[in-house]
C-alpha cells in the first residue's frame, strides 16, 4: 500500500506566474483535499475533490483551481501568483468525503513566490 | 464559524519532563478531534483521534482528553524525549460538515537533552 505522494518537493516561482502541484492519493482513497499552510500557521482548507468533482471549497479566490483524475490523483493550479501564496501546500486523501478523520497527508510542496 | 486556538505557541522543556498542550474550539458540536504532529517542513502525522462520545484516548506516552461542553482538549506527553520535538496541531471537522478540517496554529515543542 503506497502513501500519499506530492510533487514537486520544492518550487520557486515569480509573482504573476502560474503553478501546478500534483498529488497521488493513497491506494483505495477516492477523495483528495488540499490545504495551504503559511509559515507559523495551521493548514487552511482550499478545496476537496471527490469523483472528479469539487466537493467543498474554503475561502480562496478563483485563481486557485483543481482537478481530479479517474485514478483519483489530483492537481492544484494557482494562477497569477502573489507573494502571499508562498506556503507549504499539503494534500490529503481519504476513503470518502465524509471521513475527514481518515485523511492521510502527503509530505507537501514548498512554494516560494519571489 | 469554527475557530481553533492552541496555547502555548511554543514550549521548551528538559528531557524527561511531563507536559500538557492545550487546544480550544469555539463550536462544541464537533464529531471528533484529532491531534497531529508535524516535523519541520513536513506533512502531518495523525497521533490521536478522539470521537465526540469519548473523553480520552491514549497511545503510548501520549494521552489526549476532550471536554466538548467547555470546548477544550489537552494533549499530555509523559516523560518527554528529544525525539518528541515537533509542532503539535489539533484539528476538528468544520461546522456544518466534515469534509474539511479546521486547524489551530500549533504548539512548537522543543525537548532539550
């Protein structure tokens, strides 16, 4: 059984650029959630995907978008990057949408926007 | 709107000391509460899950308690070790749904040899 993996590990982008982060869910999990964790803060929920559809969204602007693929892997896309987007981006997979207590987190992608 | 607060923000103790980390939440209608550990720059590892019907949960040297009525949880770490140094986060499912977790800012623990 493989765990949750994320790529890339680190990323440096310039303000105004676009970025795509990737997440592979744990085997048997069909739900992926994305969180943003700024330095010194707790993770903040961005959105969740279930069966390729968005299933809940936090207080993030539309330039944060996502996709889920038939194999349940997921992408987080951020357009028009801002300095405040610098953070650790975590994805978590779970067996179903209503089981947040069974979310398994990946190691994260560290995004730096300069 | 559910809000989670953790006190203290940072804690430094000598090895072997017993310690308590605190977590409070504003909406007591929670399904469960989780404590996580996060090493620097890394993902989250779930330590303990307490269901709303439980008052405490234990795993090795860790014991977590839950008092829903007062909106509080504590994580007790016995006989702390340098390897316990990490940030500890508590989280509850969001109000009105359990699709997302609401986290506190965490307590950064340093255990000195």
